C-alpha cells in the first residue's frame, strides 16, 4: 500500500468516526476525497479487510 493510500484511508477513517450518526454513502465519501467509488472501495478493502458498508 502506498503512502497516499494510507493517508487516504486514515482521513476517511477519521471522517467516518467523526460522523458516525450520519448516513454515509460510498459515492459521497469518494466525491469528498476526490476518488472514484470503485477505487475507494478497492483501497479500503485492501487495507482494512472489510468493505465500506460493513
């Protein structure tokens, strides 16, 4: 995993934790962080071992 991917995952994790009471869609997260939802899902799964919806 590249440093850029690690940074992306760290930022997304912080955002998710700060917004646990909100409904968060993968497409909204992808748009917010400037990546495609497909790329976001692949990177998140590769690093965390779970899909974003899990």
